[in-house]
């Protein structure tokens, strides 16, 4: 039996890690949770899920494995540190123009990648740094998406999911608000709106204010049921777009920073209606581009990515992939984590 710690800081992490938890508990492993910061809703824990309140208690627990859907975690924590990602590569760049999805911060021992397009880049970084392993597994978040297909809403009212990034620089939720408001009043389309939990509360309230028989706002820690229900997604530059597209469904984007051929991207909000009408026609050329993209991004449709993640962890724990170097000491980063967590013990 191994002891696992799920280290999270946002509500969306529940949907990412629970597929792993289900398998681990069923096979007799122990799982506990730790919330960094105050942005995780404690009431989302189920009665069978155990929360560790302090870093001191983490050391008492002595996990064999720490799993995090994050860019970084404290490297001084006990156990094998495993990254399973909080989303797909959306092409977002940091202040220096580097893709944040592939930034190595010296925190993890193992990266479980989602598909060939991310695996190849992380493999290059593995060869460069030599202190972590990279194993392609697929993303556990999507297991339920492929295991529980629901066609009950097909051939009914066309359903559109509107999601948006929280980045003030990239979000277009406010920009397209007038057009969405008009379309939900004039077109026989069903809208489901669920913005990133870090989004501007004023923008969230704007969408809540126009709820009617055709538009509903949903605050949730699990987008998968919405992704399954919707026929089309409207977004900007958000990793949830990929979560939607892997179902082989079209997405309309607004001012996407890296508008690829598999997206129906528009620069003018007034083109939203025509873009949606095109998406709802499922044109052959677009659907082929979506299929090609999915093969590179997340080719796994079996709903068994969680099993592959756990096998990868088991193999690393068993010494199957010995590392050449140790992780860097990361003095400054760990000092920042210690201050954030109010933990100063050695």
C-alpha cells in the first residue's frame, strides 16, 4: 500500500484528481488532500475524503507520492512529486515570451503528459535537465468524458458552452457580452456559461444578470457534464477549449492568440452569429482538422488515462526509470513556499 497526497489550490483540481483517487482507493492505497491557499471550496470534499490541514501534518503522514495539477509545488515535501497538469497547452506566454506550459521549475520528479505534442517537448527538456521523468499517459480528467457518453440531448435545441480564460489580457468574455445577450434573446439556442473561477466577479455577474430560458450560468468544479452536453463551444484563449475539442466537436474562438486551423476564430464580435452557424453545420474540412489535432494532443479515447498515470508512478517507485541528477535546491522558490504555507521547520 502506498500513501498519496493530492496537493491542490483551485476547485477545478477535484475533477482532475478524483479519477485517480477512485482507482487508488479501490486497490487499497491511501489518499489524503491538502489545500494550498484559500481558493479551494472545502464543502466540495465528499464525506469519504480526508483533508490534511497543515504542512506539519503532511510530514506526519509521510506520503509516498504527491500529485499536483499545478505548475509548481514545494520540493521539500516528502514523496515522489508528480505533475498531471491543470489543463492543456493554450499557447499562453509569460512576461518573457516563453510558453508557460513547458516551464521547468525544478519541483517535480515525474511529468505525466497528455499526448505526443506535449510529450515531445517535455522529452527534450528531460534530456536537458536530467532530474525528472516524462511518461505519456493521457489526462485523467478526461476519463469520465469518454467513459460516460450521453446522447440524450442530441437532435434537440443546439447547445453552446461559453467559457473564457481569467487572464485580463486574453479574456473576451466582456467584449462579446452584447452579442451573446442578443443571441440568447433572438435565436433558439441553449447557452451554458461557466467562466474560470479566477474571472472578474463583475463579468460573472453580468452573465448571471441575463439568465433566461435560453441562458444559464453554472458555477462548478467539474466542467465535464457541460462539455458533454454542448454541441459547440465559444471561448478565447483557454485550455478548456482543448478539453472540448477532443470530443471531435467544433469551437468558435474570439481573438485567440494562436488561432490554429482547427478553430473557427473571429476578430470581430459581430461575426459571432455567422461563426456559430458555420460550426453547427460541422463542415468536413474543419472536422478533419479537428481530428488531426486530437491525434497529436490527446489520442486516448479509452477512458483509461488514470490507470496509465498510476502505472507510470508505480514504475518510477519501483526504480524502473533511474534519474541521472537530483532536483535543484530551489532555495528562493522554497522560501516563498515556506512563507506562503507558514512552515519554517527543517
